[in-house]
C-alpha cells in the first residue's frame, strides 16, 4: 500500500507495507484507490453533452467520503460503492461497454500514476484530492438534510477530471485554490442546513457525568442521526451521551429539547479504544472518526451511513436503531452515577458559541477591543490525534495572556476545553464554536470583525494556530488560503504530501509556518 493523506502517516512520509497507522490494511487501501480511480473515470464519462442525474452527484460525494481517513474499513462496502460507480458510468455511456477505443470515456484511472508522478505534480494533485475528500464530508451532511449546491457538485466533477489529466503545475494550482473556494460554499451550505433544521446554537454547559441506567453513546458528526436516535429512544428509559465531535449538538434547540440527551462522554476520537473498553453501553458511529474497535467491545459497536467496519452491526438507510436500543437495555449501563472529567480535570465543558451567538454580541466584543480589555484573538482549532507533540495546544492555551480570547472548534479542543480561563469584557475567554464542520462560523466572525474595524482580516489582532489530522482539515486550510489569510501556524507536523516547491509557494505567498514552542509562537504572534 501507499497512503500519506493523514497527519500520522508513518515516518511523516507515507504508510507502506501491510497496514497503515490508522489500521487500514493494504487490501483496503487498494480498494479505496480503485474506488477513487472509478470516480475519476466517472468524471470523464460526464461531460457537457451528458445530462447528469442526482444519482451521479450522490455517488461522487459518497465515494469520496468513503475514502476519508477513519470512515470505512470494510472491503465489501468499498467494493460495492465502486460497482455502483461503474453502473452509473455505464448508464451515462451505454455504448462504451464493449469499446476498446482509448477515448478516455471507458477507463478507470490508475492511481499509481498519481502516487508515482513527479513530486510537485503529485503534491498539487494530492491537495486537490484530499481537499475534495474533506469537502465531500460537508456535502454529505448537507445532502442528508436535503441541501445541495449545483456549483459545488459540478466542481467535484471538475476536480476529479483534473486528477486524471496530464496537466502541469500552472494548470493544477488554480484547481487547488478553487477547492478552497468551493469548500467555503459547501461549508456555508451545511451551516444553513443545520441552523434551518435544528435552530441557531446557543451557549450551553455540558456535564461529563454519566447517570446510572441504560445509555447509548453516539460519536461522529451527524446531527440527523442523533435526532433520529433521540426520537426512537424517547420514553424508553435510555439516556443519550455525545462523544467527540458530537459534543456541539447540545447547543442546538431542536436537539437539546430532548431531556434524555444528558451530557458528553469521553474525549476525542483517538482515545476510543481506551474509553470504550469497559463501557456498559453500545456506541453508535456516524460518519467518520472510527478507530478500529478491539474485539473486547466490538459487539457493542454499531455503524451507520458511510461508516463501516467488518464484524460490527451496520444500521442501513432505513435508520431503524432498534438493535442499538436493545443492546443498551441488555447492558443496563452503570449501577451508580459515574463522575468523569476532561483531560485537565474539569467536570463540565461549554459549547455553542456559534457565529450567530458571537455576532449577536459583536458590539460588546468591539467595545472590549477598543477599551483595551481584549488585546488579541486566537483561533486554536482543528483535529486531535495520537502523535506526540499535541500537548503544544494545551500549553499554548494555558500560556495565552489573560487579555486574549481563545476561539476553538473541532475535536482538538479536547486538549483544553475543560479549562476554566475566566471571562474578559463580560465574555468567556474560551469559546467553543462547534465541530470542524463549523469552521465557516469562524470565517464569518473574522470577516465581521474586519468590517467593523475597517481593515482586512490579516490586519486584525487575530492569529490562527491550527492542528490537522485528516482531509477535512486540508479543505479548511485551502479555504483560508483562498480567502488570502496569512501567517497560519500549522502542526503538529506539516503534511507529507507537500513537496518542497509547493511548501515554498505556501510560505512565500501565505506565510504558513510550522508550530515551534508555545513560548516562541506566542512571542511572535503577539509581537
């Protein structure tokens, strides 16, 4: 196998051999490459003369999402999506089935051509591929709620088409930047879908105690799955607890109105094998962030949507969670309330500081800046992971000056979200804006502050210190670059798929830099 799409890739160069760091086997990696090659082939079958159906776009989104890190480990499920893609291509090009002409309409792309390309071409194509994989996650969530965008869909096809072409850097670089542009549209679409369906998130304090009795833990990102689970468990004496990126769900009015949505259990995705080991309850995995479950608790793991793992029970598109409910009742939960804490010993966490909430008190924020109460804003956000060095983000937040505000989102916040940083200007110093899906909110806030102060975002007293793990972080980074945002600090390591020339371009044009130490970075960013 060869895979270098995540931050923890072996040796910071690429996973090879029988298994990747994430637990993906060489066979699974090969099948995911075949799926990607089939998608590129599908994009070549779909041209301006070929009318496309919703099934085409849906397959592109599902197929890309299935190749995201920590989504699907099930070879059969991956092969089934590839078969569906081939069937769709046959529908679009019914005359190509028995044709041997090398016109490009009847061939899957061989991903070895990409992995073995000249390093700068490989780097740019990887940025495009991993960017649209991340974007597909956002499109998938929005699509689940009935929201789609024609221009976003068409860009998926355009980007996939570019991956299969023998283009030089001058042609590929604009596609890289366009990926950021259309990911912004995709995140805005998802933000609109979530707020229209579940209401505007509002700040809420979420306990980390698990009450006695039967319960279910839900992890991943999918708000729709949580809503269905809450409906199906109502009145059954089963409590629901969020995990990982599901924590921000407590802030949505249409979700928190269910009294049996009790609190949050555990921390970020990479701690699952430890946190779920002795859990007397089932865990429902929605969308991504699945760690390969150990055999000791696999009988308590349920998957749904695109997430699949061999040996676990998969809940199909009908979304009947009866098997999960029955397992919760069988296991019975804890005999007494269990009082857990966050990584730093806190007994509760807050979330719900969406762009709607923050912009609702924009005057208060602006006054605090003008009065000198708030000197600087830090967006400390992104993915968590197991690689050493991620304590940097905890130390950075702890050492941030008392006249600064910490905005955060995504699962990297679990390194510090149980800290009590106090208040500033009547506002909490630490504000959790939501999931990685909610990065659009941070962009909205930055834009509004820039407008209020009559300057560009880069002139604001705002610094972005980001952690990355998988491809959604890549798509968000490309969006920030598309917006011209500079001087981003990125860690704990730089992506292995950045060639030296591509990295130099990002440094020279956008000032991207690797994190160093909290002390040095704070000194530089506050200078």
